[in-house]
C-alpha cells in the first residue's frame, strides 16, 4: 500500500504534467475544428475521385484517434511514476502529431 508521502509525490507529478496535456488537447481540438470547417465548406466531391476530400477525411479520422489516445494516455499518467514521460511518449508515438510536425 502506497504511503501518504508517495501518493502526494505522485499527485504533484501528475499536476506538473497537466499543462502539457491541456496544451496538446487544445492544439488537437483546434485542428479538429479547422478540419471540420474545411470539410463542411468543401464543394461536393465526385464519388471516389476527389483525392483532396479523401485526404481531409483521413486527417479527420487521425485527429479523432489522436484525441482518444490523448485521453487514454492522460488517464494513464495519473498513476505513472513519471507523468511527463507519458506525455513525451504520447507525443513521440502519435501518428497525427508526426504528420504535422516539420
């Protein structure tokens, strides 16, 4: 059973990671909104022939997957010994973030 001191230390570490999770979530949510707006204003495509539209739909799916994985990783970080490491691992493993990082 963890001691009160251990639980306090874990809580402090989790709190330290929260700003990073908030920033990542905000960036992904903004990109999601931008994509939804772009798709919503896209001219009617020619079925199965519009590569740009299909590309936008693919990006939309990736952003939704990234947001789901972010929620899971954020939850995992609450009990991790090093929550910031979980943030780094998420950033390094996110296919969406890799796709937009220069």
